[in-house]
């Protein structure tokens, strides 16, 4: 697991809440910082991929572990 600067646990939240929370958290972060998001919504895999493309932030990692989805997003 790569290093990250902040963690957001969006477990139990359904679309679009994980994305909205991530966006809000990223807005408060500095450029080049990395946000680790934990989600349980299977749709979040597709959502975070699209979110990274739309916002220009880098999706460093996307993986599933024990029914939870982990995303590392580097703020552009």
C-alpha cells in the first residue's frame, strides 16, 4: 500500500456520496497530496475512474480487498 496524506472512509455510503465526500476532502488538500478512499459500493470503481478523468486528479490505485474498495487519488 502506498503512502497517503489523508483517509476517507465512505463505507456503507452509496453513489454519489463517496464521490462527493472525496471531492470535498480533496478540495481541502494541497496539490500532490494523496487521498485514500475506502468504499463498499461496487459502483464506486467505475465512479472513481470517471471522477479522476473529469477532475484531472490521478487515480494511483484502485483495488478490492475483503469486500471493500480502496482508491488512492493524487490531487493534481
